[in-house]
C-alpha cells in the first residue's frame, strides 16, 4: 500500500451561484452558494424534492450544472465527468455485486482504476480493517447483515482515497437500532481519517447526530446553514424550526425591547429572550417540547388532552387558547391525567423568536 494516508487528500468543495434546470423549466437547484471545508462532514437536509440529491449528484459529476461553478480544492470541475473528479459515492442501495466476495467488492474500484492485483488486495484489506470487517473478506454480501453490507460499501469508497466522499441516504434501508450504530460508525471513520464528507438525508435526528454543519434545503434553495446546535436553538423561520426536530409554534406579542433582549407576552404570561432583530408587535416563537415547563406557578392556562408513557419520559398534548402543543416531562412516576388543568411556562433557555 502507498504511504498516502486515507483522508490526507481531503479537499474543500465550493458552489458559486450553481443552478440545475431539467428540461425547459423544472428548477431542481436554484442559484446556491455553498462552502464545505476540508475534513468536515456537511449534511444536506430537507424534504423530498428540495434539491439535496441533485446537489450531491452535481458534486459527483452524475449531473452537470446548468450554470455557476463547482470547485473541488482549487480545481474547477464544473464540466468534468464523474471519472475525472476524484470523489467516491456510497449509494442508498449499497450497489454490491452479489456474486463477488466482500474482498472482491472492495477491490473492484481499485482494479478498475488500474491498480495491480496485489496492491488492490492490500488496500482492500486495509479498508475492511478501517470499517471493522477484518476476517469477513471471503463472505458473500448475502451472508452479511444490512449494517455490514453498508460498511462494505463505505470501505469500497474509502480505498479509492477520494478528495471528497459522498453519501446518498446511506441508512434508509436499515432498522432504527442499526441506523444509530452505523451512523456512529460513519461519523467515527470520518473524524478519525479527516475526510471531507457531503451527506444527504431527510432524517433530522440523523443530521443532528453526524454533522459538523447542516444545510437545510427547501424548494431548490438553501433555507439556512449552520452547526446542529445553531439550527436547533436559533432557526431562522417556521420551516427550519419545524423541520429540525419538533417545535411548537406559538403566536405572541413583543411588548418591550431592551437592547438585544425582547419581552414577549402570551395570555398575560411574560418571558424575556433574544430579540433577533425584531421590534415590538406581533411575532412567532418556536418552543421545543423539552423546554416547556409543565405545572409552573405562573404561566399560560392549559389542559392535558393526552398523556403517553414511553418509558424514559411522559409525552403530553396540551391545549388552550393558544391552540395545541406537544410537551415532554421526565417525571414518569407521577403522570398527569388527561383533563388536568395546569399552567404552562418556558424554561430560561426556552423559546426563540423567529425572524422570518
């Protein structure tokens, strides 16, 4: 094997005013600007049809940009075919050859790229070790679990030592428990090897768990970019607030501004929070279910409409003049019965005003 360390070739990816139009008027990606730093994992997140997969495929060279510029490192790859881009892609379906052994599957891309058989074998064995599958080289894909098959697909991409590694919905064929394990594996490999990874998913929890940065897409454009915590704690609008984790959206009045702080009021209950550039008047807040305080001495009148025990916590649906909200509470030993009237408040770091 060469002395080149996998991940040492990691390169940044940059989109400059990139659009993709299919046919005459189907805009799949609309004039986006994007910067993926070398060695970072950036997730493209959004609902079906938002443009995330088309964006990924344009990095890979499987789709060509209609306008704009795509750079990998300092190299303009906008017009280059996939074979000349030095990227590898892990597909949703794994795309393993069923008649080939695990080792042969991992070697395939190396052999196709012109590596001698022994060099390809050495790299493939090293790749299997990286993903925790040493000793599995003689098995067929049908003899592996779904998670193990996914790791083979990752190893096959890794051994090519790409500048950028791409993942297209890599966990969608796995059950919930296995999804958690494999996403942790992918994140650990990415961090250990310093890989540049662009990752596509529609699963918010998955994006929060694996990403250095998340790009939320909507209607072929970027709605908001930021770290998982930035997007979760300070969404820019209703769409991002509701799409990144669960959020209760409540109408309120901003009744006082004091520097960068605003005091809001809902049914006589007041709370102070960052103003986020807003002025006095009608506004909307987003409140995570875990940041609603149930049974506070002062608060908004509410009624427990539904109570559900899920083991580690209680889940409540609360109703009132504000409409309906979803709340969670850690006290499973003294649950509230449906019909109970309570006061509902906000945690100190509770709601966030939505500028959009």
